[in-house]
């Protein structure tokens, strides 16, 4: 089994494979790095930043950005509006204006308000997309799972792509029983399945005594208040796992099991 | 002649009933997204409480006593 670890997408990435073509891991590492450059809102020249800078106009978008924007709309639909890529205004208002390794900036919480429904903010047609004026997109809630699925489909027949804990396991794994992946206190054997974890303890800080974190509840426009610390989910794809983990976290411990029973293959609530 | 008329009437009646049934059925289409009854989604699910967390596994996901190669985690 071959593997490589590196930092990209603002997080730790881990790629593994069995019987990969020579040089495939290096190619995959470069693939992830290039997606960071193209889809990070913190990179001024990124395709996403340019799209956010052109509200009101139909903008030509690459097939991958189109795929991510469509995935954002699908995530909104699947989660009943809880996973909302249009919360960029709230992100900026709470001070998450740059990578958190540089520290948050002073918040302006009056600007943290519930966004309109995503389908009213974002339109996607073949090869182009349009953003409502005053809106902005943050792909942080959907991109890692979606990219893990996309890379696993290209990397090899027996591989695992883990982008900051959001992952897709393809093929039979190192011993033929599936890829052994730790989730909570157990090890699961995943084969052609995705997994993701969402929580509110990382990317969190305090401002004037008020706890703030990156997971925005679109119902309030503010950082989510939930009685769950984290939720891990296994689903058919990494993208679906990421969406349902976030939705369950926002729903809280009482309602999360109902949602997950309908949408997930396995889950861990803590 | 009379038997021919009886046969024609029977045929017309059969066709009429078939058309009426088709109209009735197409006007009462089952809602395809409606959930199955009785519910089957949670069937075979394994649930447990471990170290303060709650775990649920459907039959399509297996746990194993092997060393994990990676993990899903909050980032």
C-alpha cells in the first residue's frame, strides 16, 4: 500500500492506494493543490473569488466549479436548507475573513443575518452561473467531500482519498475486506462508500467572551448552537456524508437520528 | 343476427369498462416519493452507546477489529 500526507484545502490530506500506477500519488497531490488554488475563497485569483466578485452577471464557469455549485444546490435540497453555501456574509461578519492560522478579524455581528434561500441566490446553467447581488458563496461546507469523490474516481480502482476527514473509500482496500477507517470509537470497513465528520470544536474562537465558530446556522445567520460536539456519517458518497453530518449537527441530538436514519448508512453522534 | 348484436353489446361494454378503469387509475397515481409502509429504512440497524457516543450501523456497513489506516475527523 502506498500513501502520502500533505496540507491543502486548509487542512490535512491523506491519500492511500493499492496497486496504483507509478507517480499516481504525486499526480493526485498536485490535483488537490490545484483545486485549493481554484476554489478557495481566500485566494484572490481563484475561480471562486472571481465568481463572487461578479454578482448579478452570468459568469462562465469551469465544469468543476459548475459541479461544485450544483452540488451546493443539491446539498441545500438534501438538508432541507441547513447546508447553505450562501452564508459567506455571515462568515465575514463573524470575522472569518482569512485562514484562521492568521487569526480571525474583529467581527461585525450585525451583518450575520439569515441568508435568502440558496436557489434565490444562485443560478447555474450549462457552463455559466449567476449570483444575486449582495451574495457570496463559500464552498467550505461541500467541497472536500465532493473533491474526495472526484479524485477517488480518477486515482485508481483501489484507493482512499481523505481530505480533512471527509473521505471516499474505493475498492476492496489493502486486505480485500474494505478500507479500515476509524469513526468515533470503532473501525469500519468501507468499500465504495464515503464518510465525513462535522463539529464545532475546531475552527472556533472567542470574541469578547462570546464563543464563535465556522459552522453557520442559516436559520439564524450566526454560528450554530447545538448540543452535539460532532457527528460522523457514512453514506454512499463523500459529498452526501458531508452534507448529512452537517445537517445532523445543526438538528441536534434529538432530531439528528431521525434525519440520519433516512439518509445515512452509519453514524456516530458525540 | 341477434347473437351478433349480443356479442357487439358485450364487446362495447367490455371496452367501456376498460376505458373507465384506465381513466380512474390514471387519475389516482400513487405518489412515487411516498415512503414505504411499513417503514423499512431502519431495518437491521445496529445501535450502541460507546464511550459517551451513539453509534448506528446499517447492514451495508461492517465494523472490524483491525487497525485503521485513516480516520474521519473534524477539520
